[in-house]
């Protein structure tokens, strides 16, 4: 692995621990020895700094890590949603791909995926410039029905065609792209309204329905 | 009410009992649009109408008289599209495929015209003689939806009639349109784009002709990979498989989306275009009370208490207290106990000199004193009250909401929320419920549901008697309930693990909550009761005769003597063997036998718990077994029975030992 890639991988791990788990500082012991060796390099490059008895990101380091994690999770989404590879292949392919994605391509992928907010494992994808623009311009976000909030409205964007039986069932019931949809319940099953009909489906089915969300941006 | 004149024709083959010379009306449409209600209107006969998608599992036949001319009418299970997914949809499609219908009524729910019109288009495209029936116009009007029927007729090229099957409004006009129906020349067609059209045009001439569906419709089904049509086409001698395959491959290559996506998409967008001018929905409205109540039923925080209330008042208070308590008490103790049985026995003693004959009619196990007494005085009130409660709940549309609530739990036992209908119906009559397992999608689900019904779901008669027995012993009731729920989940869980198969998907339309109509509830209860009685009364009488035969030939004693050690092993008195022997003939019969035993105080608390648990698990009754054989095949039915029989006693013994070891006295 090239040095840059190793740095990116380490930054991603640090991001998960610093930003998503413990927050703030981190004791060096928690890092495994391999990463520990790297710590010096990272400090040298001005990406992290010692802070009290742990470490923290520098401003540059945080931004680098954020982008690395964004590329990784976008790549996962790409392989999961569009190419529909299985879990193991997805991880492997995403790990390779994230290091070769250029900025423009990253935005293109993000647009293609409809500026997703979470990776297939449900972890948040840091928003890129394109996401913010899309949000500001009132552009729609595409997300699986299962990730909508209760009461949220949108328009059905597409039905994931991975399983043709599932597709056939949903389409036959009149759950079709272009129709407005409202999620009314998300637990214990998903209940939504299309037209004058209400439907109940399980998570599996709800994950196959992709919805263009109508964004009310005052929320965030 | 007129006498039910419909004959049920066997479900799966689509065979008909059409009579020569009569013009033939076939009714098709999405699930839960009111086909059965319209069928009842047209024929004056009765088939079950309910607020639950997919209640009709069999094809019903009837006659309808319009202006002196008689028509035969067929009501089919609901279908979403000509391309079937479930077994019932296949049944309906096969009827259209096999029959030359003179008029096809495509029934839609008017307020959902937009999405249901796609089926109408498919039927029109198949050159079927379609009349579009907009049902539930009253509901659509209440929602301020404007539908331009003239515009629809023009666009579709077929007659369109708006009706309300429940109130009967518009049905007369429909009848006139049926009678004066002439085949329409220029009807609507869907354009699927050059690629699909090319393939369809190339394939259509190769499709079988002279069947119910046009060659174009068959070609469309064929490219969507309909397995039945594929077999049909490929079995024709003159078609070359190479040409079929190459056309399909070519098609797949030139389309950016799968065929299974493109074709329905185009059908729906055509339907939408037609609706744009003819269908005018109002702007958003405030949610009504029914809508808010509906939301509460599907919210765990409020839904579970609502379920508890439904169970407490519907099942415990109404069926348990009122049915199994008050009415059974009156009929059993007063009518039979004080008057009828003693009177019969006196008459027998006085006029019938031959003792075996006396035993056949009266005395301890006679046809009247045992068979008819059990059927009328114990089973009838319990089953009757259950069916009333069930019909009310069903009519409100509560069951799909319950399905949504239990789906996650049912997934663990290899089923999905959809199975809630057979499972709850099983608490009424397991035989009926076994028949209804047909509505489940996969074979695996149907097998698991059948097994669980046979094993762990007590029917209302059994439940009533069991609850009656443990009513005074709450601890025994708790042990029974915990064990039954545990076994239901455990056996379901293990069966699901043992049987390979895909995870079933849960998807279901949730119909609006409606106020149950007393007339409908009455009729539904009445038909179910009638079905039940036709089924059980002969069985009860047969059982009495068998027991009588067993008694006078002493075989009965021999079998009881075989069963007695088993009773001893699970800690029950010897006499309980008789009740279990009865259980072979009918489950509830056995329960009623135990009830007698408990009344004379022959059972301790622990024995009571063991007895009711074993009996609940014990073999399905003969009727249920026959239904299992019919639905699942002889081998499967026997395997299940062979599993259940030792399992029931094993669990009984286990409960006995557990109670002993822990020193608990219930």
C-alpha cells in the first residue's frame, strides 16, 4: 500500500474513533501499534496533534479525514446501490476505489446516488459541497423509503430492480415511480400512502423503494 | 335472504361448471375492491365479503337474471395484473385464459382508479369483452373525487359504469349494459416503445390462438417470463425454441431496463394519461377520525393496548364469558341436563327394550346425549360467538393492521404478517383456517402455518372449553398460556430453521377502517356457521356411532387400556384416556370430555394444566386432518400427525415432571 493510501486509511480509522465514537481526544494506547508508528508521520504532516494525554485532528487533518471517509462511504453506496455487489465484494471494491476517486468524479458519483446521507451500514456520509448546493437549491435527495422520517413526503424515484419478484409485486400494487408517497409509520413495519391507498411492507421491501425527498431545509 | 345458490368449484384448476347456452359473466379486479359484494348483488346469493384483501380463495359461481335472460356469473380471487404472483392470481388468470367469457366485469375501487386502470387496460388489450365497473362510488364522492365516466368510455373504448355494490346504487344500469353488451371495435391500446413492440409483433403470431387471451397479450406475458405461458408456448410443436430464445435475448439486450419493469411501467403511465382528464381528486383534506384511529392501531404504543382491548372484550368477555359461560351454561345444564337428556333416556328405557340401541341413541355416549349435546349445547354457542366477534373485527379492516404489527415476530417463525388471517381464524376453526393458508405466498409458509394450526392454535370450541376449565385456577391458566405461546414460537422457529427457503416478504394493502354493517356481519356469521355445521354435525354423529361401536365390541376398552399407561406417565387419571380418545374424532369433542371430568373434580391443579396443554397440542380433528391432506397432500399431513401425536404427550409429560421437580402445586 502506498504511503498516501495508508495515511488515508489511518485518518478514516481516527475519524471513526475521534468524531463518531469518543469525540475530542484519544489515548495513544487505544491505537493499535501499526497506527501508532504512523502517528509520528501524521503529526509531522500536521494532520494530528498531541492534546493533553491523547491526540486530536488539526484543522487540515479533520478536513482530510472527512473527505476520506466521504469517499469511502460513497464508494460503498455506489457498489451497493448501483452495481449491487455482495457485502464482501463491496467492502473490498470500496477500499480500492476510494483512493483513486478525483474530486469531480466524487461529486458526480454523489449526484448519481442522489446525495445520500448514510452508507449501506447506516453511518453518516459527510456532506460535500455538491450536497450543500443541492440542498440550498431545493434539489431533491434520493433515499430508500426505509431511511425517511415518519410523516415525510416525497416522490417515488425508482424501485431497485435487484429482485424482479419484489419489483413485480410493488409495481402491481401501484407503487410506481413518479407518484407522491408519504411515510406514515416506520415501526414495527413500514406504512406509507400512495394516492388513496395505504400499504404496509417490511424493511426489505421498504429498502427497495427509492424516494426523492422534498427537503425542508430549516431543520438542519 | 335467498338461498345460497352458488356452487363452489375447485380452486386451482379453474374448471367451470358453466352450463351450455347461458351467457357467461366473469368478474375480475384487484383485491378488496368489492367483487364479492357485487357478485352477491348480481346473483342474490351469498359469498363472504370482507374488508381484507384476498378473502376469496375459491371461484364462486352463481346465476343472474337480467330481463328474463339468465347469465352464469363467476367471481374470481383478486388479481393485480394479468401476470400472476400468487396462487389465487393464477387461478383468476387461468379462468380468463381458459374460458371464452361473454362479458368480463373489471371491478375497480373508484377512488383508486389511477392505479387499478392498468389491469383494465391489460384486459382490454387481451381482447376481452370488458366493462369497467367503478365500485365504491359513494366513498369516492365523499372524498370529493370527480370521475368523468363519458371521458373514460371515449378513451378506453369500452362501457364504464359507476356503482356502489354495498348500497346497490347503479347496479341496475350495470345489468342493462351487461345485457346489451356488444363487442367493441376500437379499444385502447398501450404503446410499449419500439423495442418491446418489435418483439411482441414478432412473437404474437407464434402464440396459441383461440384461447381466452389475445395473441398480443400472450406475447406480452411471454416476454415478461410468465412461467405458465412459457411452458404453454414451448410445448407447441410448431414453435422453434431457438427463435423464442433469440428474440428474448435480443429484447433484453436492446432495453435499458428489465422487461418486467418496462411493460408494467408503460401500462401504468398509459393508465395515468387516461386518468389525467377523467379523474379529478380534490386537494388535501384534514385527516378524518377513522384515519386517526387507523394511525393509532398501527402505532405500537397505542396499538398494543388496542389489541388488548379487542382481545379482552372480543375474545375473553364475549366468547369466553358470554358464549362459553352464559349460553353454554343455559343450554348444557338447563336444556340438556335437566330436560332433554333425562327425557330421552326415560323414553328409551320405556320403549326400547334392546340395550345396545338405547346406548346408540341415548345414555352416556349416545348420538343425542353425546353427539348432538356436544354439538348444540357446547360447541355451537362458543363457535357462534367467536364468528360474530371475528366477523365484526374483519369488517372494520382491523386485521391488516394487526398483520403489520406482528410481521416482525412472524418473520422469526418463517411466516410473515400476512399469516395473521389464517392464524386468527384458527382460533375459530382450524379446519377453515387450514383452507385459508392457501392465501400465503410460498409453499414453505403454507407448510409452517398448517403445522402450527394443527399443533398450537386451539380452535374456539377447544379454547372455550379449556378456558372454562381453567377459569377457576388462574395459575393453571397462566402455565397453559405460557406453554402454548412458547411452543408456538419454538416449533415455528425450529421449523423455519429446518426448512430451507427464501425469507418471505411482507407487503399488503391497508384498507380504510370502516364501520361494520350489522347485515354483513350477520350474513357472514351465518354462512360461516352453516359451513361449520355442515362440516361438524356429521362428524359428531359419526363419532358417537364409532364410540358406540367401540363400546359394544369392547375395542373401545382395549384402546383405552393402551392409552391408560400414557395417561399415567404424564400424571393424569386413567379416565382421561376416554377424553383423548374422543379427541381423535374431534379436538373440541375431547376438550368437552375433559370438561366433564373436571366438573366432577377428578383433576388436581397440576393434572388440569397437564391435561389442557396436552389436549391443546393433541392431534388435529378428523375434519382438519382431511383438510390438511387436501391442501398439503397425504404424505405431509401424515408426517405432521405423526410428529404431533408423540410431541403432545412428550410436552405433557415434561410439564408434569417440571411441576413435580419444582414442587409447584397449581
